[in-house]
């Protein structure tokens, strides 16, 4: 079965390799560039439609590999059309196309925030229609089973929040795609290790293209490109869908029953989510709109110190994300509330206290 996982990854990467350069060339001819302003950290004219490559990469690589595996009657994939997975994939594709198209429209002509929220809510409902959702906290905060009356709106809220978190973290070269690649790798590995090949293939169908995009986004190439809303929103949506499936499979009692699944899933998306919550909280405390863009995200703060380049900041944040995931995996037997508290403390230290410490250290060196 591993051959079809590798096939999916390879096709996705190949599509990214062939489409991204052409997207850049066409964008330059049509002058479809990302605008520059005081908040943006880039200079010059850079196309922002790199995420346009994500949709064909996912659909073609996933559908082709899945079709081939079904024809060859490998494992349980030959009966997918009679399973719940088929229904989940149908609704997933609906939500994916909706959020991708509106993200693309926002990249090209701009869309009001109310329209964005409405479309994201509609897309977030698709996993719910497929039967996925947050159904249990497994003892976190003393809560176990959650009724659909509370679980459905909570699921929609979480999906919309996660999708926007990845959109907001897309502020410097390679950060959104790097964090997205980490999340997709972890989830795909878990599904593969538990013989849930359909979902592993779905994860790597985007992972391959994201890895190729990372190269074009971080290297100082003539064909440099940004992801745009179409890419970041789609990336957040795929991760959210796979995350909901991961949680759904680990509701006790379950043959998988991964201890502290909720905390591990949070650690996978921790950096973009926690940073967004932190920034929104600080804006509200300053009596400003939480949706008013500024330079208070962690990547902006680390860049403003003048000690790190774009790629160095990206690697620092990615290293923290990987370390946190490994820590949560290692300590998954710990009491859930204690493990969550540890994550929050580490997040506060890294995303809030560390930049302030480095900034203070830099000021002292300048005085000397």
C-alpha cells in the first residue's frame, strides 16, 4: 500500500513543479502582484497566486492514486465506495472547492470580511454533514461526551478559526507552507501507521505540492511566488478536515483510542492558532478591532529585532512547532489538563516572552 502513498506524493509534487513556474509567468504578464504596504515585509513585485496550484495537485493526485488502488483491489480501498469514507470525501470536496474559489476571488478582486466569514462557515459545515465533528473532550476541563447541540457550532467555530489562523500566519517566506507541511506530515503518518490509507493519501496529495511551493517561496529565485488566500485557506481547511477525522476516530471507546488525542491535535496546529489568539487578545485589550491588521504576529516581532533573516525566523518557528509536537507525543500519557497547561506555558514563553527578552538584549547591546 505504501506505493500508492508515494505515488500520490510524487504526482502532487510533479504538479506543483510544473504549474507554479507557469503561474508566476502568467501572473507577471497580467501584472497580478501582491501589494506592498507598511505591514508587508517584502519589496518588489511578487505574484501571490501560488496557491492556485494546490487544487489540481490534490484532486488529480488523490483521485488518480485512489482509482488505481481500487482497480488493483489493494487493502480496504476496493470497498471505499460503500463506506463512510466516500461520503466524507464527497462533502470534503464540496467544502474545499468553495473555500478555494472564494480565496482565489479574494486574491484577484478582494472580498469583504463578512462574505469571507459566511463562505468559511458554509465550508466548515461540510465535515458536519459528513458526520465528523467534535464529539468529546475525553476529560479535558472535566468534559467527556458533547451533545450535537454544542458540538456542531463548536466544530464550525474551530474549523473557521483554524482556517483563518493559517491565513494570518502567512506573513513571511515559507512560514505558512512550512507549518502546513509539518501538520500534513504528522497527520498523514498517523493515518498510514493505522492503515487508514485513504486519509493518508489525502494528506500527502497536498503535502507534495506544498513542499515544492516552499522552495519557490523561500529561495531568491526569479520565479518567487506567494501563496495567497486561495492557498492558505485551502491548506487550513485540509488540515482541519484531517484533524476532525483524527479526533473522530479517537473518541472513546475506540480501537485506536490515542490518549490525549485532542491535545496532540492542538499541538499540530498550535503555533498559528495560539499566535492568532494572542494577537487578537492584545488588540482587544488595546481597544482595537481584532481584525485590524498590524505587525504584532510572532514572525513580525522576530524580524523587527534585526537579528534574523526571513528563512531563519521561519526555521526557528518551525523548530518550535516540531519540538512541541514531539513533546506532546512523548507525554501523551500525562493528565490532559496538565499537558494543555504545559503547552500554553511553552507557547507564552516562545511567542511572547522570548521576543521581548531578545528585544531587551538587543537594546542593551546597542547602548554599549
